[in-house]
């Protein structure tokens, strides 16, 4: 019986993992399709912005007519800025879709490796039930019920622990982004006060580092959302946009007004990241409480099972 219990426990873990992967794959498939659609829309918007720049640069009749209503140089600068912004947004959307595709492939590949886990679990469960019924009769129902309670509690505890791990990874990443943006904000203040090219370069280096880190955090938050879905949590994070196109303006139109725009956007991004971090921390507290309650429930089930075996079985 001990060997059968061990095999059954392993089979239950594999079956639970397969069910979780199938749920995650279904969610990932929807997220991936939505992300691809968003990337395609942004790609079309980018193509339009690039065409507008090319027409203004070409000296065509259309470009000539635009000068009747606005300064051509000013209009061209604005169109270039909008094209740069569209490129940044498209690249971020494309990278997000690609990451979702990789996550989906990973989930599907692992699920394929667990094919048949549901059948194996049910067969072992039926084998154990048949053996117990032949040995003890009515007492078996109570023991099987306790076994199911323990298995369910153990599975939920494992899912909560996985969500906690994912949330902690996301929180650490958000903390790193916060530190980088604070550094960028400090260098930006120095830049506005006349810090020169060095302060401008350091400021944008920090922004670039924050953007790179944010791409990793975005994935970590996606994983966290999926883990929360398995334990009944809900998360609604604000979007965080570092607007990389402002670098072009900051270098080539280096004046207080443009620097103020960049500084303002650093501040907006910092507040958004801090808000996201606050939400993640709140959810981590909730998960920690859920973990403690579930562990207590599991301990109680195990005590009751032990008492039943000792006293009644």
C-alpha cells in the first residue's frame, strides 16, 4: 500500500500540473492573439508616420502645400518625432507578442510531455479504491475523502507558493526600475540646471537601463497574473511608457523647455512604476495570508487523517 500511495501522489502532482498548464496555455493563446493584433495596428500606424515624414522630406506638391498652413521645418520636426514615438511603441508591442509566443510554446511543450497524466492518475486512484474496499469496507470512504482533501490542499498551497515566487520576482524588478528612474530624475534635474552633455548622456543611459529592465518586468508581471488566476487573485496594473523618442529631442533641441518635457515623463513613469509596485506588494501580503491559512488547513487535515487511521481504521 505504501508504494501505491507514493505512485498515486506522484501521479496526482503530474495531473495537477497538466491541468494548470492547459489553463495557462488557453489564457496565453488569447493574450498572444491580442498582442499580435496590437502589434499589427502599431505597425500600420508606424508606416503612416514614416510616409508622412517621407512626403515632407521629398519636396513634393503635398509638402509644398503644407507650408501654406505651417512652417515646414516645424512640421517636419513634429512628424519625425511622431514617427520615432510610433517606432518605439511598435517595437515594444512586437517584443511583448514574441515573449508571449515563447511562453505559449513552453507551456504547450511541457503539457505534451505530461500527456496521459490524467488517465494514469484515475487508474491508480481506482486501483487504490478497489484495494481498500476489499480490505476494510465502509471505513474506506472516509479515508478516501481525507486523501482527497489533503491532495486538494497540497495542490492549492503549491499554487500559492508559485504565485508568491512570481510576485516577488516582479517586485524585485519593479524596485530596480524605480532606482534607475530616480537616478535618471536626479541627473535630469542637474541637466536642466546646465549640467551639459555628460548629464544628458547619463540621464538617458539610466532611462535606457530602466526600459530594458522594464521589458523583463513586464514579462514577470505577465507570469504573476497567470499564477494569480490559479489562486483567484486579480491584478490591474497601469501601463508604463518611458517614451524613448524624447531622447532625439533632448540631444538636438537642448533647451530648458524640452528638458522639462523629458523630466516630466520620467516623473510620470516613476509614479506609474511605484503604483505598480504598491499593488504587487499588496497582493504579496494577500498571498502570504492565504498561504498561512492553507498551511493551517493542510496541517489540520493531516492530523484528522492520522487520528482516523490510529483510532478507527
